[in-house]
């Protein structure tokens, strides 16, 4: 499944793409994950612990073994397991340091048991004290912890910059950065804009979102309309993507942090690429990786976020098509 021009690059698919199918539970999660490999979409899989194991947050041996054996039988393997760190033991108090570590331990055990090479948390959530305690466990289980930046978490923003400094100060290859290319969005997804339009957003705001997404002042207009209280209830949750999940960074913003980066999420929403809004950021990323002083040897994982509004789209078909587009864009020398 690797691109022949860059055999050190591993292309993968995230089970997040099949979230609606997993929630529907018409088939066991292990069967859905196996089908990703059996159907030839990808042989390397990234798992979301909270969705593929119903015994989460303490995945049972039986569930973990069933998934590992099913995947192996189809010729597949696990790259990374997305962990969850619930920082509140109840609505009354945050978890203590010991409780946070205890919450992660069963998930780390499951990641090791399923044969994963890495685990994932949001950037900065763990914090230095927890990272210090996790390092020997990561060494013991031969795992790498990836802290993920995405959407509007620009590398230069103070919280992200502080977390990156913490990772760098650890001086360990066991803690790396995962970059979600939702940081690099020259334009919003066409299908997303169409969905907002059906909800009756003001035409002037829609025009601005469609033509001037990269302009920081567009972000100000988004916030102003939210504060007006006029966002239609039918798309209120969807509207929040404009504040969180869709970024305005440029690929050059990643150059300074490349030594810390061990993996990428190739986030996509739809495949409307008539103006290269999907492929252009990937082509830019490919050029950046090829020009880096040290070759990138990590995983590039297709992650589809558009199932939130493209509810009738087949996850297998769109992921297969996206991986083909991504391979072509990333390896293009044009």
C-alpha cells in the first residue's frame, strides 16, 4: 500500500471514517475493521479505541484479541490507537495525576496487545508530569505517543507552541507530533458550504466563507454571527467547525516543527477537487517532506470528517478514492 516513489511512507486508513457504521452496529466492529483490509482499501489501520472496543475504557482481552486476530487474518496491521483521556472523574472534580495515569493504563495495554506501533492524544492534554510517567511505559511496550495538532491549532499559537516545547524538551523519540492537514485548508469543503446554505445562513456570510476563508477577518465575521444568536439550530453544531476543525495555516508553518513530526492525518471532508482545494495542500506537503533534511518515514492516514453531513456516502468508496488522490498529490513532482 506504499507509494512506489517513497517506499518509506506508509499509507493507512482510520476507523474514524467508518464511525456511522460502527455506531449502527449492524456488524461487529472487528468485522468492519477487517473489511477495510479485505476490501483492499488499506492494509494499515488506525483504530479509535472508544469506538472499536465496546468494553472501553478498559478494553477486554477477548475484544482486543478478536480484533487483532481478525485483522491479521486479512493481512492487516495497526499503526496507531487513538486514546481518550477523560480528565474528570465526575462533574465535581478533575482526576488526580494518579487517576489520569490509571485511566490510560488499560488503553495502553490494549494498544500493545493489538500490535499497534503508536498511540495518540490531543496536543498538550497529557502535560509534562504525565508524560514523564508514560515514557517508561512507552519504552516497555515499544510504543510512540503522538500528540495531535489540527484545525485552528496553529504551531505558533501559544498553547500549541508550549506543548511543542515540552515535547522537544523530553528529548525522546517516544513522544512525537501528529499533524492533521485540516490545519492546511485554502478553502472550505464545497459540500459543507452547500449544507450551510440549505440552513439559510445570510448570503453575504456564505459568499465570504466561500471566497475568503484564508482571510483572518473571515474568522471575525464567523464569531460575530455566532454571538448574534442567529445561527440556525439545525446547523449550530456544524457551524462550530468554522471555529475549531477548519484551519488557516500554511505548509511553511510546519517547516520548523518537522523534526518533531512522526505522522500525519490526511483529513478530508469531501472529494470536490475541481479547484484543487483537496489536493493542493497535499502536494505542498509532499514537496515539504521531500525537501526536509531528514526523510519522513511515518504514517499518512486517511481520515474522513465529512460523514457528519454526508450521511449517505459510502465510507469504503470515499476512503479508497481519497487514498488514490492523496498518493498522487503527495508524490507529484509538478
